[in-house]
């Protein structure tokens, strides 16, 4: 009888809230969305939800107006100032309530009205678990919760999925790579590194987010008083503006925050680590040995900072989750936009400076169809026939579908780096060839850390404007003599490259340590050189991130950078191009070439670096060719 009563209550709740017709809310002003939400939802704000250690997290609850009985719940957890809904959370809140869901926004521990000390990702394995337990115990909840969010609001979901909470029915992580520690070929520790090289974006991001000297309300306030106070105050810090385009050049890197007057905080702890530091296991990152227990609909983008680790984890969750139902229900959508740029998909999409055509995709239909399946039991809303992978093929500018990633039948297509020792710059003689070259002189260039190769586009995010992500022409970069340029002949027929691009370089250096950066470029018949993706690797980690190994002058070493993930159709008449150099700044921290503790040093050494490509020392790239 209790099970029958519960079923009856669920059916009555579903009947009492009729989903509104789909409506495009993206063109509404924030004020208009506020007014609509006020008429559609009943809200409770600044509700303090207790965690197992007594710390309480500020939580806003939006319930469909007039609803009765138990309803499914969508949870959005955030480190950002979303107590007053804005942007994506505001639009999703209204969409969820209109479709019969309770929508919850919760501030992470230590952020705004939540108590405690902030930690990146907000303790997903404890705070996330306890929040799900609290929601499932409420008399307005049907016990099924879907987690939703982009960037930081997605990344905490990953470690939570390993907990396999009984109420965690489904998840929609969007652009969630900074929640991944180590998975497969990627050991980026939340995108702090690529190939062992720190990325600058988190320095800028932490300045804006980490605020150990924050203001807090008295813990003794009752809910009504706290709610009134939250209407007029957001407890947000207003820090001095920083010209990051100048400040990011200062050395040592480890002093970037203290030189701004910031107290010791997260940055100071992270910057002194290495990629293999055991401390990375202590936080909220997901690691490949944790298991996976939740059906997931992933949204990723080709010009994001985290596309490689995201796709690697998607494959892991499908193949080795330890949970048969979860493995069978992993789906991915991969768009041609930048980090969390899904709302910009539509007709005549421009990414950076490149036209991608019509990228239209029914995001809301996919998201709420997914939740309807798992939170309401409506299997037809997201049918089994849905392709597991839907990806946008750039160059052809069309959506494609596949059962796996990479698409089934993909095979490696190898191109060798070749020249007569004259691949320097766009005007050199560097070539990509299908046959291993004979005896050749190595290509040499001089890398000066105080005159680094500038970043122009590619995948990045959240960096205060020091890097604009997207597809941009690389010919300005390729004009430099410290950039080696290798181009194929014009293609007679178009080819699709979809999957992971691998590079293997034979290198030497006059320095004990240096970096090697690789870029994949699509060269149009008019010469425009569109960046497709890039990667980098710090030579000291070539034997493993836990085994430092310095170089000796004159010796040749094998370097295997982290793969580049992409989907691009190189058209007939286009050329495939690879760039190799030793810096990509300010996206990546410069290697000062000393072999010492790089991020705490201020003195730089010029390195004479070489790429070898003769017999027994072949340098090459392997492209995932889709016949």
C-alpha cells in the first residue's frame, strides 16, 4: 500500500502541473524573465541546507505555482553570484518550472550566503551527496534529482556521479573538463595543466572567485530575515581591476597574486604543485579509478579548454563505469562553439572569425527530454534510438551522428614532418608528407621566453580577455622564425578528421628543460590559416609526470604531447598544416628553460631547440581519418 500511495501521489503531481508549450526564452531581457518567473513559480530564497559537518549552504527553491504532491527536481550548484538568477540559470529555472520541475540553485560552500570555507568544486563528494539526500527527503520531492549546469556548475557533478547516490537519476554536464583530474591520456588536474604546462586562465579566474576575506551574515538570522537581507545584498567582493594583459607577463608566476595584495589562498597552494602531486586527489576532482553511476547527457564544444579530457571521460563512462545502466546511457553533443557558448548556436554562427554556417540545435528539447526520461519515467521523451554521439563537423558545417567516439571505422592517417632544415616560418620549406623522409637536416629555432610566440585563438576560457578563443587566422604567428611550419600539398579530395590527433616529436635542446607546442591548422585556398586545435608538452615530464628527467645538449628525445580533439573536414584544395614551436603565451605559462622550479623563477635562459625527422628519428602526426 505505501508503494501504491507513492505512485498515486506522483501521478497526481504530474497531472497538476501541465508543461507549457516550448518557447524560445533566449531573447527575453533578464527583467522580463524575472517577471515571468515570479508569476510562474513560488520561491523560497536563502534556505540554509545543513551538511554533515554542520556547515549550511544557501539554497533557492523555485516550485511551479499551484503544484501539489511530489515533483522531480533539477539542481544547479554554483560558485558564482546566482542568488539573483541571471543568464543560463535564470532561463533554465523558468524553463524547468514551466515543464513541471522544482528548480534549485545552491551556492557552493564558502560562496555568498553559504557558510564555510570555499574550495574549488565545493566538496561534491560530501556537500553534493548531502544536498541530494536533503532534497530526496522533502515532501515536495519525488526522490529523483537531475543535476544541470555549465563550467563550474557542471564540473562538481563528475565526482558526485562516482558516489551513485540513489536520488541522482540523471545529469547534464556542459563544458565540464575542469572537474577532471586524471583520465586516460589526460592528466590535467582540472585544466590546471596541459602536458605538464600550467594554463594562465585559472590565475585570472581565481582572482575573481577566491575571496578568503569575505563578508558573511550572522548565522543566527531566521529564514525570513535572511531572505529579506539577500534581496538587497549579495555579499560580493569588489576587487581592484587588473590589466591582465600586462600583469600576466610578470615573473615569478608564483607571485602573481601576492603582488596584487591578495592573501595566501588556493592559487598559492596549486602553483607549487606538479601534475603528479598527491594533493590533487584530496579535492573535488574526478579521477578515472572512481567509477561512474549516473546516466549523463554531455555537452562539449570544439573550441573549449577541456574538450580532450571531456571526451576521454565520456568514453570511460561508457566502457568502464562499473554500472551497466550508467554505461549504456551516456550521450554526447559536441558543438563548434567556445566554452559554454551553446546559446549562440543558430543560423550564421561565427566562432572567432570563421563562419560555421547553421549550427542550430534544440538544446532545451534535448535537456528536458533527457530529464523527462529519467525523472518522470517518460522513455519516449529521449528514445533509445537517439545516437550516442551527435557532433558538428566543421568545414562541412553540418551535424553528424555516430555510435561511438571516434566514429566507428576511423583509422589513423600519418603525416611525417619533412624539410631540408628550413621549416622556419610560413616562407620556409616545411612539408607534411605521407612517406617517411630520408636523411634530412633537423629544423632549428631559438626560443626566447621573454619574446614568446603569442596565442591567437584556439580553445580557452575564463581568462579576463587575455586570450580570445575561437577560430582565427594564424599567418601572423607563422611569420615568425621561431615557428616551424609544415604544410601538405593541396588536397585533391576532402577528408574528414574526427577524433584524437596525436603528435610524436623527436627533439633536442641546448636547455635542460623546455616546452614543445603543436598546432593543427586548416589552410584555405586563399591562404587563410584557421586554427583547429593546439597542445603543448613540458620535456621534463616525458618519462612520466612523476619522473622528472632533464635533457642533455645534443641528445634526441621522444615527446608525445596530449592529443588534440576535433572534428574538421579539410576541403578539396585545402592544406593540412602543423606548427611546432616552444611557447603559446599567454595561454600557457612560459618555460624559462632553466630546469629549475619554473613557476617560482624570474630569470630566463634562451634555448636552441631542434625537431628531427630523418631515418630512425621520425616526427609525425596521426590524424583520425573517417573514410
